């Protein structure tokens, strides 16, 4: 191969890699708190049907989801039926904690010794 062909092949490969690369953080999907609640609830249901969570664990996790929804409604009621940015951040943190807890329980139950 000539030097020119090699350069073109490298450039084409780089262009292909960039086209196939994951989204940049600024282009990443932004989840609403409602979407995240639905997603976590679905993961809990999948954990139960896949025997990765016990009935008690599912009940506890679902209760936590209900508590988060109640707190959200209270926050909305105080702010013209919308979540403020600080309240949204607080709910996202709670959802992060719940998501990690759910995943940990699912994995612990699968990989019990």
C-alpha cells in the first residue's frame, strides 16, 4: 500500500469509529423523575419474576417508590404543581440510592453462597 492509501484507510477508520461512538455527555438522554420511577419500578417487577428479589424485598422497594411519589406530590403542591430544580435534584439523588439498592439486592440474591 502506498502512503496515501494508508492515510486514507486510517482516516476512513477514524471516521467510522467516530460515527459509531456513543453519544457525548451533552447528547445523553435526560431522564425525568417520572421516567426514572417507572424504570426502577419495572426493574423491581423484573427482579421478582426472575426470582432475583424476594416478596418482602419487592414490598419494601415498592413502598419506597410510593414514599418518593408522595414526597414529589408534596413538593409539587408547594411550587405551582411543578418540581423546583433543587427538589428535582433531591428526588434524583433518592432515585440513585434506590436504583443502587435494587441492583445490589438483585445481585446478592443471584450470587448467594
